[in-house]
C-alpha cells in the first residue's frame, strides 16, 4: 500500500472515530464509580445497596421569609409537581391528607392500640385511666374541633386516632415553620423517581426549582430565600466540577505538549503528525468505552487526555531518531532500529495500565482499560501508519542537536565515575528505605471526591432545621420476607429505645411508628378482646363523666369483630405517609427495614444493644467504606509487587541476561519506591489511588530502562535515545502535572504520584545507563 493511501486511511479513521464519539458521548460524574463493585461481606453489601435506595431519593427545600413564604411554598410545590423526575411533593398536612390518613387507620384503630399491647392495653382500661380519658374527651367536646370529635368519639373513646395524627405531623416536617435564630422557615420535600446520582436527570429538576423560585420570589416582593439539601445536589455539583476539570486540563495539557514540541522540533507539520497517532488511540479507546457502557465518567475522560501525553512518546522516539539518524535512512528503516525497544516499552506500559482494569473500583477499572487500549492502538499506528507521514531526509533542529550532544557528554562524564553512579543509586534506595515506613495512608473515601463547600454548608443548615437523621449511620434488619422484616424491625426498636437519651443516641426513626407487623396488629386485637366486661367498664367510666350509656358500642363492636383486616405495606403506597416505605427495601432477594438514627455518640452502645438479635446490623457507612478502601489499598500494593515481578520476568526473557534485565527494570521499580519514600519523608498523605498510580509509574518508567540498556553500546543511537527519553519524560511530567492541579483529589493523587515517579525514573536511568555501558 502506498504512503498516500496510508495517510488517507489514517485521516479517515480519525474522522470516523471523532464523529462517532462526538455523537454518542454522554458523561457522568457519579461518585458510585469510585465505590468498590464486588464485596462479599454482608454488612458491606448492605451499606453499598443502601447508597442508592429510596432513602436517598429525596430533596428538601427550606424557604425563609415572612408570611409570603407559605404562599411561595405552595406555588412552588404546584409548579415542580409536574416535572417527570418528581415522584411526589410533600407539604404540610392538609384536609385531604387528614381524610386519607383517617381512611387508612380509623377502622383499624383496634390494631394500633399499643406497641406493647400485652403490657399497655390493660393499663389503658384501668379505672383511673378510663376516668382520665373520659374527662379529656369531655374537654375536647368544648373545643374548636368539637364537631369532628363528636363524630369520631363513638369509635375512638381513647383518642387512638389523635395519637396517630400527632405522629404523622411530627413525621411530616414538611410545611412546619421552624424557628432558627428568629427566622421562619417553610419546608418542602420532593421525592425523586430516579437515582440522585443520575446527574443528567437531576440537573433539569434542580434548574427548574431554582428558576421557578426566582420567579416567585420576584413576584412576591423578593423577601424570601431558598436553601436546599439532597444527594442530587452534590451529584450535579460534582459533575460540573468534573466537566470544568476536563475542559481546563485537556486545554492546558495539550497546550503544554504542543509548546514543548514546537520548541524542540520547530515544525507545525511535525506537531500535527505527532498528535494524530495518540489522538486516534484516544478516540479508539473512547469509542470502545462508549460502545460498552451508556455513560463515560468525566474523570475517565480527563485521565484519557493523559494518554495523549503518554502515547506521544512513540512518535517522539521515531521522529527524533529519524531526524538524528545518519546515512539517510528512510522512516521505516529508522523504525526498524528501535522496533524491539518500542514493542517492549509499549507492552509493559499497556500491562501497567491494564492492571488498573482489574481494580474493584469501576471508575479506576474504566480508566485502566481506556488507557491500555489507547496505548496499544497508538503503538500499532506508529508502526503501520506514522512512517507514511514523515519525509526523507529530515534535518535536526539546533535544539535537537544541542540536547543530543549535551546528554551524550553528561552520560559519558557520569559513566567514567563509577563511585558516583553507585552512590546515587544508594541514595535513592535510602530515601525509599527511610521514607516508606513513615507513609501516612488515608483510606477515608470522603477524601476521594471534592464536595462543593457552599452546597455542603447549605445542605447542613437545612438538615439541622428539620432535625434530619444521621446520613451515614443507621440500623437495618434483614429477613426473608416483609412480615419477618417488620417483626425484626419492632425488636430493633425495643432494643434501641432504652438507650435513647442516655448520651449514646439522641433518637430513632422507625417504620414501627406507622406500620406494625401483622403479628403485632393481631396481638393488639387479641389484647383488646381479652379485656373482661369491656363495654360495661367503658359505660361506667364515661357515664360518670356525663356521656350517655352505650354511646361507645361502635368501639366495642369493632373490638369484637373488626370491619377490615390489618394494615399492609402496600396500603401506604399512595397515602400521605408514602415516604415511610423508603425504609422498607429489597436487598438481594431479602427484605430490609432501615431504622434511622439521630445523634449517634457511641456505635459500640448500639452494637451492644443489638447483640444476639439475628439479622440486625448497625451500619456506619464511612467506617465500613474506610475498611474496604484500606483492604483494596493493601491488595493493590500486592498487585504492584506482582506486576513488578511480571515485568521483570518479561525483561529477563527479553535480554536473556540477569544483569541487563535488572538494569532495565531498575528505573521503574526504584522510581516507584523513591516516590513513596519522598511522600513519607515529606508527610504527604497517600491513598489507594496513589498505590494504583505506581503501577503506571512501573509501566512507563520501564521504558527508560529498556532504551538505556538497548542503546548503551550503540554510540550512533545514544544521543537520539537520550534526547527522546528527555522529551518523553517532559511531556509525561507536564501532563501529569496538570492532573495534580485538578480540584478532584483522585486526579490530584494520580498526577502527583505519576508525575513525580516518572521524573525520578528518568533521573535514575542516567546512572543505570552508565552501569549498562560498563557491563
């Protein structure tokens, strides 16, 4: 195939891949990409399952102002209710809500007399208790709601329904005016149909809420303020941050690489040729990612731009060697002289990145596969297509000549001083040996993604106003079916109630408040039916208070033969209390009931209270996730050592010499170890991402050792090799240095660790070259 045909096919491939990616790319910024995907421990799995469950599908709005805030709240609720992402909008209990709750519970009051019916029901019908209830009922009949009380009293002489309404008002914090520092707030709660981590869906809802509120605020004089809370707010803010980073880092890294290239090669044509190859590799990797998944994480895309800075090494090697070659070699002849080195370099780099694909983090796995594919494609294109774009002959620039000759003199000078060579390597070993034991590992997952400080502060204020339960700590009871789960939930509440207010725990939110198990409802009915002479005892007590005899026969008839069966979970689904069902979740074939906790001061006290209760788990998500990340970090370090052994084995097979294989391996391994040592000495925190990044250092750093060993005794290629390595290192350090400037901690860790490691690998390659020349 002619060079012209190869050029046309290459550019056509670039255009096709670019068009496909532009038309199909969808980004996500979900933090769930950086939560481990496969864990076996039941408690850990429970925690992960509940990260995206109905409990998290909620958004709270707090509206501050004078009397107009209530009007704004009602109109805002009306406007957002029609949005397709909104499952429900919860306001203050109104007349329709009270009627719906009446229809749910009033005919079932005999099932809801008490949470402990065997003990408390007999106390309700003690003479003194009946007398007190009769007096309260008489007093209520003289109040403003006397007509309603008179209609209900014959079926509810003990005011059991009133207790249910009181609990409903307490649960429905929506609409209540909360006084904080003299300010009044009206609360709205919005249920989400889809995951709060689906930022693409959530951004439209958030924008609608903000725009409609702004319109209503202006309409009513501008005297109101809106504050919001919800996981969806963090998700959208994270995606915005990621998009900003993607744009800025891609622009900056491309600018740095282009500037460096133009300074050295002084040719826009050569710059375009050099970029085409890694750009096709980038687009090929992106095409694979888009094809196999619906969305590409923004951090993966940002990391993917690093690929251009890494994979441009192959064009740099070929173009620099070609310019500095003697004898008028053609581009393909120049390529033949460095083919073996490029292959070893590309294979080891791909293996290092591919090791990321085996990570338990979906996001890191995606990043690893993406880059491994891109490197492999770039290497293949360097062999098959790049020579067709190069001219013959090519004259080197003054900077290329100066770099080549200066580096040759430097290595010649260092090679003549065996002592300093060994001393420098011993220094790096000492840094690693002293610094690594001092490393400070940070495994807290909350440090991996940067939370928007303003959004976090606003959400905290809203949660404080409504007395929100602790977000990441709760108790979950897991059983085989709903009834068993509800029974277990009641046992959990019985265990936790005694420690509320003791200093270990401020309060709990239990589904038992509104939904008893069928067993407990039947026990209530049985306890009422077991009361002897119930009708006569009620008549005696209430007649004394002035009620006519047999006024409460409808109640005693309901006790004897209820009109309806017990309340079921599905009865609550379309009711004003639908939100309580968020605590009832499906968990991998089982059913879980979540008990929310407020003001946890001692997890140990909670665990002690639940001791021996099978299926009950105290979950502290941050503590659990920290343990997961610590385990994965330790596993990654082991993987790093395994990867090092594999790469060393490949080098030993390649060179069939222990000395040459070890020398080729030294820059990579010692560069990674020295990086950790420096972090330890400087007190720089490291995490699981740092350890994974060392795999990248291992794969990229071995390039320097391979080229150093391969050209150690080839004086003709030595200058070209050294200047090519320097340019490759500078582009890599520049690109990873850009990552180190990211607002996202995960990218900063990758950039700092990899950039420093690659730079150290090149520095270490200089004494290695000297030793290789003497070997």
